[in-house]
C-alpha cells in the first residue's frame, strides 16, 4: 500500500487529537500567560479554570498581572525603573505587586537582564526554578516550541497561520499544540509544516535536538525532603517546595537543572559546592 501525500480537507472524527494531558501545568500555564496572543478568556478555556482558580495559579507561580505585560505596563515600568530610579522593591510597593512578579515583568520587557541582582527578590527563586518540570522537556513541549518559533519567524499570528491551513483547526487547538499540552498527529504535523513552508524532517530533527540536549547534570529533587529540611539558609527553597506540594495533584519530585545552581546559591547566601552537597541529600538520584 502506498502513502498518499495529499492532505485531507477536513479531519475526520477518528483523527481528532486527544485532550490536553494532565501534568506540567506550571510550565504550560506560565508560557500561556506570557503569550499575549492569548486572551484571559482563552487561557481559562485552555486550562479549564474559573477566575478564582486561574488567579490562584498566577499567584502561586509568581506571575505578573496581565496589565504589566501590556505596552502601557512597559511604559510605566520603564519610567519607574529608568527615570525615577526606583528599585524593584520600591516599584512593587508603588504598584501594589509582588517583587517576583515585577521582576518577571521587567525581564519580559527586556528592562532587566537575566541574573541582574538589582531586580532580584530576596525571597524569589530564579525563573529556571519556577519553570522546571519533573523531567526533561517532553516531545510535545519541544514540538510546540519549534512550531511557535517557525510561525514567529514568519511574522505570523496564530490566526494568520490558520488562514494558510486547509483543515478546520480552532485557534485554541493550535495554541495547545504550541504549548505542548496536546499531542499532534502525523497528519496534522505535515499540514502545519506545509503551511509554514518547512520540511517535516527538519522539524523532527530540531525537536530531537531540544529533547536530547546535553546538560552537565540534573538532580531529581524530592520536594518532601526539601520541606522537611529546616536549615535557615534553605528557607527560599523550603517555601517554594511548600507552594508546589500544596497544589492539587502536585508532583513530589522535580528535575533541577544544573544551570540553576549558581543563582540558587547566591539566593541562599552559600557557596555553590555547599548547596550541591545539600541538594544531593534531598534527591532520589543525580543524573549525570
């Protein structure tokens, strides 16, 4: 039997993709929140949240309120930081926002470089800690980022991409592909590549590169051990772990990337080697 390269005009009921999977809501929700193409209503529909649930996630994940991410918010932040020469703590007090949220909004707008201590919150964890997941990047997440990057390099919005597709795909479905919360069928992947003028083999190779990226090491961190450790210097980690475990269906293990260690050590006020030794005692294994 030969394979026909012609794509179907519409997707049949048997080709409908599965619903977004559970798990790693933190990373997907954070990415969706900073994606200004998605409205608040669309984000609630994507994740099945009501107003209370959605803003609870915003608070727990340390995300800035949406107005701070808009152009008017950028202008206000620039004025406070650059013209009024206020610190992040002072900006947070003026605006009535949390320092971690202000820091992330400043970084989103490019007003505060990564690792700039002028914008760090004394009790806030680095972005690499608030976003890492219980394992390395999944295939769905890697494919989603690759598709999004291809679309953005063409200067297209999601609506513009849909206009170049023959199948009847909703805006929300396309968003879930890019967020990595919905599996993409082979047929749909080929159609997306056709619309984006990309070769599927190149896209798959790029996904493989994202998933199998080498890292010096990772630590599978037991969050219950972090909570049980009451050493004062580890207070920021202790609070972070408590927040994670308080969530519904929260994982009890998270994969810590080695690249996060220096910033974490600075946050805790201890040498990197000392922090590494402490974390080894709270991990199930050290992945080299």
